[in-house]
C-alpha cells in the first residue's frame, strides 16, 4: 500500500443494532472488510457473529446502524439484495440439492435458458452451456478431483460438496464471499483443500469473510481477525500480533484490550 493512501473498505458496518425481544443480538457492532484480504470473524456462542453476518448478507435487517458497500449506503431487505450487490454467502448447511448434478447446483436459481423460442416460451434450459461454464469455474479454482461435472452432488464427499458451494459463490460473487464454518464437518485432508480454496479466492481478488471457531484454521489463512463479544466488535488482531490463546482470551473476556477500530 502506498504511503499516505488510505484503503477504502469494500463492505463496512457502523453501529449495527439487532434485538430479538429482550435478547440483544448486536449492540452497536462495527465491521470493515478491505479488498484483497481474508477476514476471520470469531466469537463465543451468543457473541453476535452469526447475526452480524446475516445482516451483511441480507438474511436479516438490522434495527439500527448503517451498512455500506464501496462507500455507498445499502439497505438489504433479503438475500437477493445482497447478491445483487455482489455479496455471496455459503452457509454451513451448504444449500445444495443432492439429487442434482454439479452444474445444476452451480446455476441453482440462475439457470441459463436456451436461445430463442425454446428458452423464452418453452423455458427449456441450456444444460450444455451450464456444464461448460461450471467446468471452467471449477478448473479456474483448481478443483480437479471431480470425475465429471454431471455427477450428482449426493455422490460427492463433504469436501467436494463444500467446493461446489464455494465455486458457485465465486462464480456470482463479484465483490465479497462469506463462508460460514466451511470446514466444520470435514476431515484433515479435506479441510486443507478448502483452506487452499479460500486462499485462491483471495488471490483472485475476491475478499473473503470467514466465520470459524477453529483457531488453527483461522490463524493459518486469515490476514486479520475480527473478534466479536457481547454483540459488538471488541478487537481486530492479526496472526502476526497475537497468538491463538490471546485471541481466545479476548473473545471470552479473560483479556482486556483497548477499544480499537480497523487495522489499516
């Protein structure tokens, strides 16, 4: 970064508040994601990290506060609004359809129809074009362990299913990819493959928000670590400045820190 030039966040939030009756989900939460980085979001149960991410992805609407994308204020009312702004989310549940093949899952809800009357009147899908584009997307991300793009997703391993979901997000997410616990149900080898995929996304210019409780994974891939506690951000640290034990101590309140903003 050139001296004197301040980076602008690709997505940011200021003073987000979200309550569920008497339960406070977010209590003035702040957030910044910068271009070309992997930002991990960590926090104990009830810290508000899931609520924060749902607000950023359009799954929830905050009661107060502001969200900006590339400096412009946005008001996401539904996930489609966030997708239209270039923000794609891969939830822990993946939301893949096991009986459909890889290409159909990649274009789920965004199907390509055949040209002319066949597509406009008879609503016929262009399976050939979707398979070609899906194959290229998987290859571009270095996912070469699949036998065929026409495989049913139910025949894939957990890591391969995660790769399909991430590839789908990368195909349509023009600005931000949000990954919710992407390695939670995976073994060591498949976890390594998914972490490599996350780095590849960043290296392709897509900033990534990684929600994870796995400290080794976080410290292996994150550029910065947003620590959430009691509904707000309490610290932003890096693997170079803090250890996993210190991050956990901040997360649980065992280690007090001075209030900080974003690390530039």
